[in-house]
């Protein structure tokens, strides 16, 4: 396979990585190889393959290797391992880097299933977890213990979109001999230079923007050379693999990632600015938006041209959950469903306070999470307008009911 030169522009790398070079006769897309068993011409060849990734289909084939190489080229990683879901990428990495008696520092804004893994499986095997404020920065050094082996970051944070000072956190962690692991799904492989910022393992729910079409579940673990074999050992022992058809879908999505993000970005800016103008909205949680929380750090560490379409909105404290539900139910283009990163727009009510240990009291007002898809933004804004009108009607009805109760 052709490992694309890093000096090429991002869109060019995405287009050519994981494909054969021009000098080699080949089809445009790597073939979909559906195979479990590899055959060898003789015993000597069989013995030479033992212990390598060419021995058995579970270890990979031309299709999955092409995706691995393309993802490495996109993010500048030394190695890539593909898993059946984003969560399995997280759990595999933590199992590889932690053992009984170790301590994990976990950002409080982490994706909730990751928290459940820490409180469940990791606790059962003797790994302790401390949740920390995402805005702690260099103060992370003050809460590190002698047995802290991993510092886990997620920036922007899940649901509340805090931007972490990754270089400060990484410097403090590395000074104490800890490894920095990042859930980088929001950033995508092209939205920041993760390894230059000090991240050692960058994890993606490839289900989201990498696949990009809401038709495959997948995770990706991208590592430095120093941690590659350590993570791959656990990955192999867990028997993880993905199907070649899913790998082909992810390759297809990766080719257009830069172009898709341009539309997600532009439409997200428009939606965020529109939300700011609505009197019921107290705060828009979208770090790329000038003036929003975390914007300065985001501008420093992220690539503005590759901002994605995921954001949150916090309502005034007097807005009720029922009113927010009326808004959501009235929209027609924003689907109601979990996940994000596909071509379609999505909307959900959120309640971060129920998933937090450090600053839950900050997030008690009703909230939304929106994924702005590839639809025409004018149509999306009209759809949201209809939703807000339904919410306001619900407010008026509630006000009338309260008035009648007072009169009676």
C-alpha cells in the first residue's frame, strides 16, 4: 500500500492513503476481501506466517489494512487497530494500559459508557478511578498519584463541550510517567494534530464522522510507535476484528471527510448563531463559535477548517423538560436518535448532571444536543423555528393553566 507523504494537504492524503501508488496497476478502491482462512503453498510458508498478521483472517486482510494505513496517514499515527465499536476501542486501550493496583485519572465529561466501564469492570479488577474537572489544565499534577498510569482526556467534553488544555495536561502526565489517552471523536482524525499536542493514544468512534453515513459501527485505536505493541497485544488477545465490508464503508467515508466537514462546519456556525438569538436559549455550547466557552483554546489547538457539526444548547432555568420535548417532537428534519457524525441532522434532550461527579450542579437546566447534518441549512433553520414555536405554544398553555388554577 502507498503510505502518503505527510507534507501533502489533508484532503489529498485522505484521497490517496491506503491505496496503491500510481506506478502499480490497481483498481481505485482496495478490494473487499471476505476471508477467514489463509492458505500457504508449503509448510515453510506456514511457519513463516505464524505469529504475523498474515497467519489468519482475524488479524486483517487487504481491506482492513488499507483502512488502518489511511487512518494513520490522516492523523499521523504510527499504528492503528480497528474494533467493532467506539466503546470497544476505549475499553481495549484501558485494559492494555492498566493493571490491578493502578490509578486512572478520567475527565468528568467523558462519554458515559466509558464511565460505566470504569465503575464496573475496572473497579472489579482493582483499578481505581478519579474523575477530574475538564478545565483543570496544569493542575492535573496536583491530583496525580504515585500509581497513576493513564490520564484520559476528551475535548470537547461529551454533552457540555468543555475544551481541555491538552498540552498542559500531557506535560504534567508525562513528567510523572503516565500515558495520555484521548477520545478524539469530535476532533476527527484531521481536526487537530493529536500526537503533537502530547496525546499517546487517540481513540475514535469511527461510527461517527469516519464512516459518516450511519451504516456501520466501528472503533479505531491510533497509537505512537512506543505504545503500539503494548496495545496490540491486548487487542489480539481479546480477539477483536472487524468485517471487510464495514472497513470498505469506512474507507469510502474517509475519502470525503474533509469535504463533508466543510458543510457540517458552515451549517453548524449558522445554527449556533441562530440559537444564540433565541430568547429561551441561555448558552450555546459550540467551541468554534467566537465568544463561546473554550473558544480561545479551541482556536489554538484545533484546525478551524475542520470543525464538526456537534453542539449543545442550554435553556433558561424556567424552561421545562416538557417544553423542550415539544420542541424536539415538532421538528421533522432533525431525527431523534443516539449517535452523530452521519449525513443526517439529529436532536436529543440531555441531562449531563446525572453523569457527573465533579460539577453536576452546573448543568441542571434543560439542554439539547444537536448534530447539524448535510441538509440545506435554510431548511434546518426553518425546522428549528417550527420547533421553537411549538415550545412557545407549550409555554403559553402552561401559563394559561396556571392562571386558571389561581382564579379557581
